[in-house]
């Protein structure tokens, strides 16, 4: 894994644990020589992640839509900063640049970006690992929801296994690096249970 796309927020979160998780991940990426690909802003956990990576000697590639350069204040000290026309272009470029995906705790944008990367994996559009940095147990309810979706027949167990998760950045990155796609991923609907509809 040479480049990792990290989805994260323009907010800081409550307390200091989320910021510290972002900084710890950034320092780890720099130590391991993994280039950070992220949303290009200099605020919130996005800024903390980028700053920590750069301060530790790592490389950071930012991708930000033109309309957000003023609102989110694009980071001006990155290794590379790409300004694109739309959110769709941002996500497509980050996906193309990266060898894997991780979501830090964040809001709707973070969840939407991660869900799209995960859906692309489910559909076989890429064969890259996807993981959640579950700092402070932030994604516990989301992971429980995925298990519920499997139990209720809306998500295949094999697709549930696409979501790696861990509270420790080092362990999560190791898991991402060891991950191998199981055969050729191809989307199929969950089969109707025997005996017809419930």
C-alpha cells in the first residue's frame, strides 16, 4: 500500500480523542512511507491529519472542490493540492489515487464517502481494502447496523466482511495491508429465504 485515502471531517469532534486519533494515524502513515490522500482542507480532523503527516515527514495529496476552497479553507502546505469542479470529481480522483480507504470519525460527508467506496467494492468496481478507525468506539452503532442488515437479509455476509474496523491505527493499517480480495467480487442480490417472504 503506497497511498491511503482517508475520509474525515471538517469539525473537531467532542473532546480531544478524535483529533489525537487523526494525528496518530498521520504520524503512522509518515513512518511507514504511505502517502495520505484526503479532502484537502486545513480545518477539523482533516487539518489535524494532514498537519501530523507533514510534520512527521510524510507526503500528503489533497483533493478539494472549487466551491469549498473558501468555506473549508484549502490547506496551503500540502505536497500536492488538486482543485476540482465537483464533489463527484473529488471522490473519483481520490479513489483513483489510493490503494485503500479508511474513514475517521466524521459526519454525513465522511459516512457518504466511505459508503460509496464500500459500495464500489461490493459491485466489483475496485478491489481495495476499506476500513473504519473506530476511535473512542465512534462507529460501534454503525457496525452493529451492518450486522443487523445481514441478519435482516439486506447485506450478504461476504459484503459485511469488506468493512475492516479497529480502534488502534497501527493494527488497522496492518489489517488493511494484509487484506486480500476473496475471488472476483461480483454483486448479487441476497437470496429470498426458503419458504417465501417473511
